[in-house]
């Protein structure tokens, strides 16, 4: 027989939830419900429901401390010059962007109330009203124009200058309207404006030492290479936010020391922990793991303009020789998702889930190698710790090759100088690519005929034409159709093998709530400070 809850109201639910927040024990709560006429078994249901509601309800207050993995004396408060994760976390807490990418990768309006265009070339941005900077100055169109113009000024040294170069016109139509003109149509502008560097600063700002933004926190202390401390912006334009009173962020470069700082209670979050530390964290009560798979990957590149990659059958054989499942399980210790040899990850709206990865098939690999005339030859493969997990991946591929008489000579080279001396240059080598928010950026950077990082020297006029066509389309369904075709072309024709999309793992105290995955990276795309809270 099932106990029925017949006389329990929402007001009673609220009473239990408030008691939980005050620290009432389970026994106290069951007594309360028995007094209200609820049977013990049904009381468990009510208690479970109330506990879930409390966990999902933001709690205001508390000081939060987090440790990243890298910092530098070149750390900056100027969002245009941000280059490390510590910069991104800091700037996300102090400034706001026109748009923000949600966990599905879709741009949501932030300082912009709307961003619209009829031709994907001329864009109209309507700004939210009632937004002020930390010094009390109201946000206006002039601030947005100034902020965007900085990225095309060589003297600023913006890290996104090449992306911003497509913006050729900026106009403040009125106090709350901005017109942006592009050199060529690009339907991705709302997504591009969500990148960390495109934070809005006050018109005329040259001194960034006070970090005068419109963000959820106000700067209290900043020591480059040491730490940042920010406190709650009491005049923040988002009602009821942020939840934290203060947020401190610094770097602990040593993986073990970072995890130990979490387990000892010195910090609430240890960013990007080593997979080897996962079991230790999971074995301790009061701690959890936050996993994000946002598009970072390590890939094997075979230059199509050099031997042996110039032989199509060699490339085809290598794609059948890669055991993607084993790479995820062994090289990545389970922290990844099997890849399908193209750069648009499952975290991206445009990912082609119908494109299946090449199956591990040594017999087919041997057939193609034999056809290419490379069996019995010693083929150098360059790997380095500089490309995450590439040495472990290389060993797995080498062992599979040895089983069919394919000699792969894995040459391990130092991290120092790897990107200058081997990446893009060696006939067969590994790369490591960080997440990018749009297929257009990935394809333009890595696969267009004139791409600056064309790792396998893939050239296709058809691909180049499709890239330009898709870029200017406002019809999202049509764009997805074209991008799916382009992903298939890369997987079948390019000399790049992308065996897996690598997951980032942050270790957190169980008291940390509200943390979600984000396509821009771990720690909620580095914007965690504004959205998280500490459970009582």
C-alpha cells in the first residue's frame, strides 16, 4: 500500500525547506512531519523533495576560494589582453559581455537586449537600460563602440585582433543602440561577441588598475602572478546576483598541491585536476568532480604534401589503425568522448552526430598500408608532452601497427620548442587544439586552404566555397546542413585524426552549487563566480 500525502501544502513544503536551511536533523524533520499527520514512509518522500529543492535554491553569502593551474606576472585586468585562465576568470567576474554562451553553446543576451541583422553584415545592437559601471557611470553605446574599436587598434595588442578585423564599422546610433558593420556577412557575430576578450569597458579607459566594469564583482586586490580578490557588486544589474560575498582566485601549478589544498579545506575548487587524482577526490566525503567536455582535443596530423601522407592509402590505413575507444580508456583514463576526426565537438550545436568514427580495423589498415607500399618501412611519428596525452596515444597506435607489420617509430621530443620546431612542420606529428565556439572559427583556423594552422595542408576549393557560404547564412538549418557536409569532408579527406574530445575535470567541495558545463571551457567557461553559491 502506498502512503498518500493528502493534507500537505506548498506552505508546509516551504516550512520543511526553511528548517533544512537552519540545520535541522533528519529526526527533527520527520518529527515535524509526523506532527502534521504525514506517515513516516511518505515523510521520506517529502524530505527528499525538500532537500532537492534546497540544493537547487541559491544561497546568498560566503567567501569562495579557487585555485587554477597557471598564472603569470603578465596577468592583466585588461580583457583585450587576457591570455591565461586566471585572466579569463578574473575578467568574467569584473566585466560583462554583450552576449554569453549557455551550456548548449547558444548565445544568450547579456548587456545586449537584442542583436539583429537582416543580411548578417550590418548588425543592430540594442543595449539594456539601467546598467551602470562600478563607478556609477551608466552604460551607453559609446562604451560599446570604444570597447570594440580597441580590438582593431594595433597599439592595444588585443588577443582577438584577427577575429575583430572583420568589424569595419562602429556607430553609436543613440545612447542605447550600436550599429556594427562587417567586411563580409557573418551570422556568428552574436557568438563571437561572447568570447572573453570582448568584455565592455568604459569609454576612454586607459588605466585598467581599478577594473571598472559592469560585472558582478568589484575589484578589491590584484597582484599579478599571485592572486585576485573581488567583492560583491551591490549595484549589479542582475537582480539578486551574485550570490557570493567575495571570490578569491590564484594559481597552484603543482597538481598534487592543488588537490591537497581542496581536501584540506583551504580552497573550494581545484581547477583542471590530473586524472590520477580523481580516485583520491572521489574517496573523500564532501567533495565532487565537475566534468566538462568542451572541444579540446589532441590530434595526429599527417601532412598531405609530404611523404608518407601524400599517399591517400597511408592516411586511410592510419585512420583504421587508431583504436579510439582504447585511447579514451587508457591514454585519457576515461576523461573524454570518442571523436570522429573533425574538430566540432558534441558540445557544439553544429556537431554532426550522424558522422560515425572510423572503426578500429587492423585488417583494413594493413590492406591500405600494403597498397601504399609502406609495410616494412620505419615511419617517424613525433610526439611530446606539449600535446596533451600524445605520447600515450602514440604508444597505443604504435602497438597496433606492430601487430600487422607496420613500423611506427615514435620519437619523443621535449615540450620546450615543440610548437615552433615540430608542430605544422614534421610529416607526422601531434597537435593540441583548444575549444573554439563556432565551426567557422575552427574551419578558418585549421582547414581552409589558407588557414594559418592547416596542420595536414588540406586543400579543397569546394570546402573553401562552402565555408564562405555558410558564414553568411542566417538560416540556421541550412548552415547546419552545410557544416555537416564539411565535417564529413574533413573526416574523409583531411590528414588529421581526432580520436577523442578531451574532458576537463575540476574538483569541488560538495557545498559548491550552480556549477554547469560550458562550451568555452572548465569552471563554467571561466564565469563561475557570478553563478555559483555555497550551500549552508
